[in-house]
C-alpha cells in the first residue's frame, strides 16, 4: 500500500505538497518523514545518482522520480509492486506540472501547493488495491518497465551525503586552522626579529644619547 507521498523542489529541498493524512497512523511515521526530508536535502546538494530510484528503509521502500527540478516521492510497503508505485508518481507529476508548473520556481514558502493534497488522496485510493482490474492492467503494461531503476538502502544513500558533508566541514576546518597557523607564524617571526634587533637598537640608542649629552656638555 501507498503510505506516504511528498513533493519537493530539488534545487533547495523546499517541500511543495504532501498527502496531509499520510503517516498519521503509521508507526514511526515521523521518523520516515524525517528520512524523506533528509533525502530531499541530499538531492538539493546534488547528491542524487539517478532521476528514478528506489530506497529501502525497514519494511518500506521510498520510490522517487525527478522531473523539471521537482522530486515526486512515495513510500510503500516492500511488497507493493514497484511498477505501480512509479506509475502512481507519474500521474502525480503530470497533474502537478499541468496545474502548478508555471509557479514552481517562484514558490517561496513550504507547502505552497497544499491544495494538491486533494488530487494526491484521490489518486492514492486508485492505487491502494493492487488486485483491481485497473491496476492489474497497469502491471501488465509492457510499455512501462522499471527493471532498470536502481534500488539502494536509505542508510547508504543518506550516508553518502553525511560523508560529503564531513569532508566539506573538515576542509573548512583545515582552511581555518591554516589561516590561524599563518597568523601565528607571522607573530613568531615578528617576535624573533624584535629579539634579534632589539639589543642592537638599544646599544645604538645609548650611544646616541651619550653622544648627544657629550655635545650638550661641551
């Protein structure tokens, strides 16, 4: 069964719409929603490998497609046919682009297209029962195949983003520490020069004062 549906803009991870009643009665529903947001965050940072992918998480699978800088994602039971899941997403994509396509880039607040929930709920009901004549026909549709769509584990997918973030943080930290080291090196060099030439300057200063006093006295 379809458990969760969310739509987000890929460029910045901004959520645009979702099934409002989704995951309400789902155990650990908030955990899975958080994983979805993390996936969107990774996608916004360019950590995506394909425009279509299935990501396994516990007893469920996230399926998503990316079209026109928008990610359409649904979470289903592992036993739910992948073919139906992606056809469900294609229907959402077609309608969302038709109704909201011109406003996607300018949307500035989360869930700007919350009214799209009505279409999500209506379409989800059509896909819940895999044994209906309609869905059996879709499963037998040879024109729509999903065998080439990659399947990965959610920890693996999110871990890639975390590792890249850690590398970026490490690089920033090393750069900052390098600047601090350079500043300290300049201070040490300055102090070394002072220690080296200060006695000479003092001697010259004393000689100058004595010479000046001698001239004054005589």
